[in-house]
C-alpha cells in the first residue's frame, strides 16, 4: 500500500478508553504497513477542559500499548498563529462574519421562527441573524467589547468554489461533500481561538497527513474540512472512518458515558496484548453505518 502519514490526535480532557486504543493502533498499523510515519498530536486548544495530568496519562497509556511516535509532539495550543493565519485568509476573502448571538438567543430565535429551521448533523442551523448585521453596527459592538464568534458564510464560500468537493475513503469509496448541511459553522470563539473544524484542517495539512483515520462519528464533519481545504488551497488527504466501538449493550464508548479506561483495564491486570485483542475484536463486531 502507498506510503501513509497518519496521526492520532486525542484531547487531554479525560483518560483514554478502548475506542481510543483502537483508533491509535489502527493509525499506527496503517503507517507501519506502508513504511510510512505515525504522528501524535495533542488537541489542547480548549484550555478550560484540557489538563496536564490527562496529557501525561495519554503518553503513558500509548507507550504501555507498545506504540511509538515521532517527537516533538505537536500541541495545538503552541500553534495558535497557524490557525489565526488561516482565519485571516478567510476574512480577506470576505467569508467570515462576527456573530454576537448567545446560545440562548439562538435557541430562542430558532424556536420563534415561522419556518421550521434547517437541521444538519450538528443540530438546527444558525438562523443567520448576524450575517445580516450592518457592518457599522458590528464594528460598534466590537468597540464596546461585546464577545463574538467568527462564523463562515457557507453559502458565499460555496459560491466561490468551481470544482466538486470530492474526497475518498479507501473502504467506503468516493464522496461529494455537502457542507451546506451544517449552515454557517463557528470557526473561532472568544474563549477558543479556533474551532475543531478549523484547527484539525490546518494541523493535518501542516503535519503532512496523507491518511486521516478517525471514528465514523466524524464522517459528516469531513464535508466542512473539505470546504476549508478548498478555500485555503490545501492538499486533500484520504480519510478512513472506522466503526465506533460499543459496550456489550451496544452503547458507544465515550468519556462522558464513563467507558472503562485503559488505566482501569491495566489495573485489573490486563496485558497490552489482551487490550489490543479486545480492541480488534470489538472493532470486528462493530457495525459500520453509512452516514
């Protein structure tokens, strides 16, 4: 198979579980089998939720599993200038607008709208309130110190694209992205200088990733990432979306549902080989969904 540069990119907001183990092992296996490179990235842009102790545990757990990665490890928080540069390029294209709406105000507006709101993979679309805001009024609010997010004017962005936004998944085939399903996504907030969508797109490019391996829960998000790549003139990697690992009752493993962590499995006396086998078996039994 073709030389692949892959990555595992966890957020240090909790301990890794079996689903993470499968994702990391899968990416490393793809790189190794192709004579490629396996990178680790720490997605620590959300300073409030990310903790040093979880980061230390990530390194410990992955090393215990027998994984090896290149150093230095990229930390998103150390490369905020790269994300700011990408935002500046999109702003120069006239594709961003400041949004002063609170989440509460957005919910209220959606509720009171005469027409049913459009829904996408991330819920109801933002109704576009601030897209229609007079630029002078927006400037006044900024001067007054009103907090705001930066949103992508998706319709305007798509009007600048001349080629179909196609991308490939080696297992599932070719897709044409439909980013309009998401409406005007937030690309930066006051407290988080780059959204997941922007940061991951920029970082994967800067690290030269050729194969993005991740859970299929993120398959729809590829629509946005593909649009951002086109707008920023970035090369297009391949994506491989693996099935989500679930517990015995079919519930997807997640930090928020207190999935058993690798640390707990280790403390129960399991060996790295047993955890690897368990991850492989769980993945083999998982049912892929075509989203």
